[in-house]
C-alpha cells in the first residue's frame, strides 16, 4: 500500500519558536506571538504535522479562506481557531498574509496540569471537536481578548514565580470563557 507520510511532531514552545523564526520564548510553557513575526517554513508545507500544545489563533485576514482538514474557513472579520495538542494539520499552501494584528497563544499541557483549568479544559467544546470550529468575534469582544492577551504577555515577561504562573493560567481561563 501507499506509505503514510511521517508526521512531523513539534513538542515544545521553544521548537515552535525555532521552527518559525521567532525569538527565544520568555517562558518555557506559554507564548504569544504575532503572525507578522513568523517566518514561513516550507519544511512544514504538504507535510502532516502536529504541535503538542494548545493553540488559540486570532486571524485578521481581510479576505480569503484557509483550509484546515476538510473545512474551509472564511476570515472576513476577526476569526479565532482553536487546536488542542496532537491535532494533525497539513498546509497545502500557507494561509494568506495575515496583516498586522493576528496573533497566536500557545500553551503546554504542563502549564495547566495541576490547575482547575487543567481539569476542566475538555469542557470547552472548541477543543473537543475533530472538526475545528472557527469563531467570529465582534469588535467589542476583540478588545476584551486583546486586553487579556496583553496581560498574559506582561505576566510572562516579568519575573516568573508561582504567583505569575497562577495569573497566567487565570487569564488564559478568562480568555477561553470569553470565547
């Protein structure tokens, strides 16, 4: 039979940053990057790959659509796409340039393992489908999410201690609750 393509696995925040030309992460288990800072890496094109992290991506593409699995998404306004660890994706072409404003939150399952969020993460429906749902958000909701995103960046950019870890997790939870 036809040989299955080897799945490329990316296991850590550091590997994601290395693979897509991003600066070294400030925190080993959580990171938010702007899409405009990413370098498209053709080693990931037409290859099934999976990132062993939770991902929440906010897209700003003005027009155009994006294929993910069997679904096509339309990114007219702000759209959020969620992925859970080990979900396999294949890009046949890179999504349209994401103008200023698009960003992705990545977090490792270890970040939330001992927390309430770790116990409840599967209750968020958008992480439990095989078919990924894309959410459209209003201008007002967008502002709220952007504020939370900035808080998370601020927390992991400061000295990291037990306290900041707890605040980072609370803010991720808040972001998911808004979604």
